[in-house]
C-alpha cells in the first residue's frame, strides 16, 4: 500500500512499505515513474521504503504519477493539498530546510549502505 506523506506543488513523498529491503522493487518503481512525461526525478529508497517524485507541477503529470504507482495510491483525481499558511519567508525557508535535510539524510543512508556492502 502506498501512503502519501507529503506533497507540495511539483513534489511528492510516498511511503511504500513493500520497497523496504527490496532494492530490485525500488529500482523498478523508480524507472517506471521516471519514464512518465513531466517527471523530473524519482528517488526510491529501499532503506526507508520511500519514494520522492519531482515533477513539472502539471495536473496531468500528477495524475500520471498516481496511475504509475499501480493503483495503490489514493484517488489521483483528488485535489492537491493546500499549502500551509505561512509567511512567504517562512514558506521558502521551510521548503529549503526540508529539502536540505532530506538530501543530507539520503546521502548519509547511502554512505552507510556503501560501508556495509
């Protein structure tokens, strides 16, 4: 089952417990999602069981991503969640901070896996 964790225009994060510990499934899902027109990047992490998708922000691309998850996602026609009501500076700072922290965590996880392998 796919659980949306976070969505901002042009970016999703999903939890996919079936990916945890399954690098082949993560690679296959990543390739399938990357092949969707309008998707800029897809990162499937078998350590955390998560998928991050960056896309062009178009409604059709959003629907195609949900469809590409094999019907395990919530209704793709559901409207995107409204952004949090923050000041413009707070919004930018929060988004940048989250993006930076995600990259740091992902790099640390990759380094840990490389050290074990």
